[in-house]
């Protein structure tokens, strides 16, 4: 939600400054990689030595593969939850942008 708010409240509503975009994409990759590593520890799953770096750089491909390996068909439920969280955050950002448009115009 913070990413959506920052994007909606950016200068002239045109998105975030370039530095903020770089930091937010790095933070998202770090959070996803941290979650995968914590989930693997919780499940007692042994991962290779640099798996966290691999997830950090290629998370859009690696995370679904990891989910299907660890959960089987239930991975669809986890992916659906992630998509739902993303959708709610996007709706919240759109609402903030809409409110900004009508109050500051």
C-alpha cells in the first residue's frame, strides 16, 4: 500500500521519483526473497547456498516454481492470496489518486 500511496502522491501524480522506484523494487525483491527463505526454514526444506540471491534477482519466475514444489496444487491458493493483496493495494492507490485529483484540482 505504501508503494501505491507514494506513487499516487508523487509530483504531479506522475509516479514516484526515479530513486524511489529503484529503492522500492529492491525492497520488494528483498522482502520476497526473505519470505521464501523463512518459508523454507519453517518447512525444513534444504535450499542451495545462493538460493536467496537467485530468488532476489529472478523472483517472478522462481517464487511460483518454489510454491509449486513445496505446496503442489495448493500453490494456486497462495498465488491467489498474493494477487489479492496486490489488487487491494492497487485499489487503495487508485482511491488515493482519485481523492488527490478531486481535492487539488
